[in-house]
C-alpha cells in the first residue's frame, strides 16, 4: 500500500497553501499536503506546532484564513462539519457523562433522524467492533480509561464517516494500554477501509500506526515520509533530532572521489560519509548518526570513522544499553547496543577508555 508513490494516484484530501491566523499569530503557515484514501496518516510535532488546528480545519471547526482544502476533489469551504464525510474524535473524548454507553454511541444517529431499529442495529455493530457489548448500559464513569476511549471511537465511527480525525486519541491511557490500543486502531482502520488522520506528539505512536508521517514545526510541514524514511533519511536536523535520538557532528564538507564526502570539524577531526546530498562542496554540514549505528569497543577497531574517549555514562534499559562516551575534546557521543548474551562478555564500564566507530554508510549528511 503506497499510493503516494504512484504518480497517477489521486490524493483524497488536499491542503492547498493553507494558512490559519489567530489575530496576528500564524498557527498554520502556507501549508500544502496530500493524503490518500485508506491511508493511516500521522501529524507529528511538538505542542503548539499547529497540528490540531490543521485537523480542525479539515473537520470544519475552523476556517482557513487563506488557501483551500479539497476532499475527493471538492472544495470544503462553506460546508459545515456535520455535512462533511469526516468525523473527529477529540482528545477529551467528550462523552456525555449522564448517558449510557449505548446512548452516547446513538447520539449522533438520533440527531440525524435515523429510524430507531436502524440505530439499535448500528449501535450493536459498533459495540461489537470495539468489544464493549457487555458495557452497553454503563455510564462513562463506570468504565476504565481504555474503555472510555473505545466508546469515543465507537461514537465517532457510528455515522460511518469516510475519514476519521483523531486528536491525541491515546493521550489519556497508560503506556501499556496505549501500545496495545495502537495496534487495535491499525487493525480497525484496515478492517473498515477508512482514512485515519491522527494528531500526536508521540513519535513512537506515529511510527507504530502510520503509513506516512508529516513532521510539523511552526505551522509548516518539514517532511512527509514513511516511518523508515523519516528515521533513516531525515531531510533536516530538526527532523533527525525530533524522531529518535541522534549524534550530530558539525563541520565543513568536501567531496572525496565520486561517492562520499569528508567532513572536517572544528577540532580538525575528519569523518567520512557515503550518504550526502549533491552539490555540498564547501558547505557547512552535519553528519547525523543514530546511536545504534555506532559501535563501542575497548580496542581500536578497523573502521572508516574512529573516535576515542572515555565511558562517561551507562544506562541499562533492559533490552538495550546506552553508553555516553566523552571524547577528548569534551563532546559526548551516544552509542547503544542491543542486549544479547554478548553484552555479558562486554567488559566496558564507567571511566574506561573506549573507541566509538562507524562505517561511512551509517550516517547521513545534512545541510540544514
Ligand atoms: P497541542 O499538541 O498542544 O494541541 P498543536 O500542535 O495541536 O498543539 P494547535 O492547537 O494547532 O497546536 O495550536 C497552534 C497554535 O495556535 C498555538 O500556539 C495555539 O495557542 C494557537 N491557537 C489555537 N487555537 C487558537 C484560537 N482559537 N485562538 C488563538 N490562538 C489559537
């Protein structure tokens, strides 16, 4: 499933140069974005970057100050929320506290004037979908956080929208339940064949659920790509830094031969990389490399890039261990290793001399 890679595929939702101002504050800044039918799409960014505002404009709760939003080729301007084939599930779930689970789910259908027998049938379907058949008569306060989340989901799916907008859908759940629910949401989205757009500030959540992720900052989209692309080939330092943890070496770059580049930092250390954009000769640039791509060892290894320092911090996280190595010039390099049996033989400990090394193809060179 990769309609975005097919140049003949038509986007289902299109944001076209959309700007949203609140007074003289620009919350969404000339943003363009295409989303495809049946895509699970995530808007990922820090608090205040404009992701909820973008969602609310698609839902019809805010109007763009400039630009257009198209759904299946139709301009949504002037179409009220309830007439859009879009439904929104809010962060707070916004359940009616005095109504039972089934009455909450039925609420929108009643408002639309759906006949009673049909409502009953639809509510039963929805309860089954989110596995809450036993809880139909309960009030929201008699449910756990995870169950409330599923009621909200059932309610927002009851009207059979083509697109479901989810604003921080799992924010109120604890870590374990959140992780389980992420997979449930993906299964549900695939079974129903709907387009889901989720807003989150949690990168793991976005990586777990989404087909593609848009990384947002200051009302703009910085990169749209699949989770592996975002992680392995970030387009900028902001994206590299926002998703996962990363080491950054700053320096001047020069081409070396047809393939790679050499980056020389302030201290005169030379690092080589085989992944670099075209035409970067003489640029200021950053070699970005993930901790798990860096090897740490007590003996000087044979490698394209080798740096020497002292083991400064060790964090044992169970599945992996993170080492902070302080180089002799004071910089800290973060290296991580998966804990297999091999780790037990690993003799490195605090204040040991250590070498960090990585091959030329392990990092990416970024110019912005
Ligand atoms: P969060 O994760 O905290 O919800 P967000 O990325 O979803 O953040 P938005 O809710 O889209 O951010 O808000 C973007 C910016 O626009 C914020 O600085 C916010 O204060 C501002 N903003 C949003 N709605 C309004 C409004 N109705 N009036 C004035 N400013 C607003």
